[in-house]
C-alpha cells in the first residue's frame, strides 16, 4: 500500500521544512509507504529551491513548478494527475491541515471509504475569511444543491485510486476540485479535525480568487443563475402592467411621470445587463473548454518521478 501526499504551494518556503518533518513522522506512525508531490504554483520566494533541497535528501519528495501562477485548484489537479499511490491525500502547505489527521483518514479508507473528507471543527484566522467560507458553503449547499457538503467546509481530503482515475477523466478547466470530487459519488465519509493557525507567510488566497471560485463552483454545477434571470423576467413583465397603469394615472403630473419612467428604464437596463453577465459567464466557460488549452504547463521538476498528463508524458530524473 502506497500513499501520495499532494500539496499545492505558493510562497511556502518557510513552512515546507516543518511540514516535511511532521509529515514523515505521521506517515511513519501509521506504517504506510508514502511519497510527497509538491506543486509549486509559480511562487515568488524560494519555494522551489526548498523543494529541491528536500528532494535531494529524501527520494520520496517530488516537486513540480508551474510555468505561471494558476491557482490552488489547478495545482491540486496537476498533483492528482501525478499521484502514483493507491490513495492520495490533498494537504495544504501552511500546516493548517495537521498531518496527524492522516491516521483517522487512513483508518476510514482501510475500512472501505473511497473518499474521506476532513471536516473542520474550528477555523482560526481573520473573521472575514471565516465569513466568506461560511457564505461559500451555504451557496454550495442551498443554491447549487450539494446538501451533503459540510457546512463548515472540507478542503483536506483523501481519495482512493479508483476515484483518482475517475477524476482524471474530467478535463474541465474552470471548476472547484472539491465540488467535483464530491459530485462524483463513491463511498464518502467524514472525520473531524481542528484547523491550525498558519505557521509562516501570508495566504495567497485573494478576494479575486475567492470570487472566481464561487462563480466557477456555481456555473459548473448549477443553472440556477440563468433560471433566476428567467424568473425575474417573468416577474418584471407581470409588474409592468400595474406600473404602466400607475404611470397613466400620473400623466397630469408631468414631473412624476418622467421620474417614474427614468427609474423604470434604469431598473430594467440594470437587470438586463446583470442577466447578460450571468449568461456570459456560462458562454465564456463553454468557449474556454472548447479551446482545449492545457490547464497547466510545467516549468521545472525535481525528484525521481514519472508524471503523466492528459496529453503528454513527462519524465523528470
């Protein structure tokens, strides 16, 4: 039995050495053969140099550096495509996901679970991060319809080799990896853990990336925004009748009539632009998928590994 640890890393030069020590100790404690695939999401610090140093000391450490910053979900996808273990665990590089949780996750896997989600009991950090996460998971549960998704979130998970192979058949570029894996089905179970404070550095999870994740997650799994536009159009059409009658009643007062007309035009124009924007998000993603551009490009690699992508094979010695 072999386990692959996949870690997306962006500016994690200070955290990776400490994570390596704890990861090695946790894997040794559960008696599992393991490898560590670190995907450097084009960091601006010395992250890849740290990975090269770890790989030079331990043949189980393997690293890939992406040619440009592509986001954590692309990095996770790249890592899962290069995982060779019987199962893979996605673990953040900032030590917020404690490696000691591996024991409980592996126990569930050995008892038959094909996907094991580590669900947060607590989430330390700034309040706005917690608020945004709660909003995101509420949208996924209530709007998209993924009612089985934990309300407090789960971005630390284990997947069986069967699930990895199924995941690799999906070639979508604008999608949440977590939502996609949850939508695959298979036997999914949950364990709880306490998310830890970041050890060093700053999170690269910017507001723009968070907003893109919400849009990607909704448009990839739900037609709700388009249906909402249709419902709003019907409601506006129904409301236009009494508004029109009210406008006719105000005709003796020219000022009131003009003000009402301006408000109506602005409201309808804003709603139309919003509807076009929602439809445009779907159209853009359809065009982006049709281009068939590679979701990532590997700039450098370190460690002894054979990595296979969807269109080519790369051997890094």
